[in-house]
C-alpha cells in the first residue's frame, strides 16, 4: 500500500506542471489583457501608460519566458501580486475568501452524503416499489430545479415573507462585538440557505449512483449465498454489500474535491457571499493573470489530491487494485 501511494504521489508532479502550462497558455491567449481592460474603463489611459504597465508586469516578454518566471516564483510558494487596482498579494486575497467557500461546499457535501446514501440504499433494497418511485421523483425534481431559481424562491419565502433566515452576506451588523459562540451561531444561521441550495442539485446524482452500485452488488452470488446461510437482511445490506457499493461514490467524492473552491459561483453571487467562486469569476473578467493562476493551481492541487484519495480508497476497498 505504501509503495502504491508513493508511485501515485510521484505521478502527480508532471500532471501538475501540465495543468499549469495549459492553463497559463489558455489564459494569455484569450482576447484582451489587463492593460486593454483598464483602458476600456478609463479614457485617460494613454498608449505610453499601457506600454509602461506591460513592461512593469513583464507582459511584453515571450509567453514561455513569462511562464518560467511565474514557475520560479511558484516553487517558492510565491503567487505574486494581483494586478491593479488593488495590487495586493494573491495569497492574501485567496486566504480571505477560501474559508467561507470551503465551509459552504464541505457542509453541502456532508449533507448530500447523509441524505443520498440512505436514499440510494432504500431505493435499491425496495426496487420498483412505491417508495422507490417516490424517492426517484423527489431527487430528479431537485436535480431539475435551477439553483438560482430555487434560491430566489427560498429567499422570498423564508427570508422576506417569513424572515427565518438572512438572505445576504455571512455576518450580521455588530458581528465583531459578539462573543465567539454567538459569532459561530450567526455564521451557521447565514449559511443554512446557501448550503441547502448548494446540496440540493448534487443529491440526485449521488443517490442514483448509490442505488445503481447497491443493485449491482446485491445481485452477486456471494449475496445469494449469504441469504442461503440465513444471515439477516440488514446485515447483508449494511455489512456485506455496502462496502463494495460505495466504490462509485468514492470516485464521485474524489472528483468533487476541486469543486470545493470554485463550485459555488451562483450561490455566492445570489447571497452576496465573498467567496472563491466569485473571486475567480471577477479575476477572469479583469484578466488578473496572477490571481487566476493562483486559484487554478490550488484547484489543480485539490483535483490531484481528490484523485489520490479516490485511488487509495479504491485500493483499501479492493486490494487487487494495489497490484
């Protein structure tokens, strides 16, 4: 197992370099650059000012030289400085926005697992029953509803008509004067609706994968043998079949890790939450190359970590994969 994990770690290095190279090239080959974007919003910017800006940030160098310069800084974990108007260090801007986005997406993922796994198991065990059909209709209705539409409905119903939850931001006024415990309760209160909206869309996919995996497992010969030996049905389902049925879920969880930092753009825009998804969207519009590449590198690392976790989990569940 250790040797398998070491080989997978080594293979992540060229993959990360390839991801950064492709992302860097695509971002710089896209129409427009920071100097042109700045000129569009300020008529007083002259062509001499644009050239000075391009020279200051090294944008007039060949693309491969810009990439290697950026890569040298990345090796020392220096993501550079964001382009004007703020020119702040990229790592500071990311560290400010990352915690709230992680909170939203991690809580949404936990909610999906808590609800989707039991739904998938019940649907598989009681296949083609009224309960199975009812759960299928429920999860597909949840999947079909656009998140921004459902979010607006809940904001009107539970935030305006019946003011149970806040509909903007992540803190109330006077948050800094609250005690630590009240601050956490206030944060949870603000995140209830965003977490629910983030989770409702992924519920259908996860539950269907769980149902499909469970159906494949309970049709195997060893399950039939266990029934013939008189083992109770709940032990067959939850002790013998569940571990193998979780293999597709492991893959989905591994692929869901990169979405933890960029998968909530709509929710963050809807609830005015200062998170990573909104930051990345704004950086792309402003052609803020250092900020875009900083977020891309973090996303790529999370993607590779997610694949590694999925592979190791597969190797734990099925020892044949290690060889």
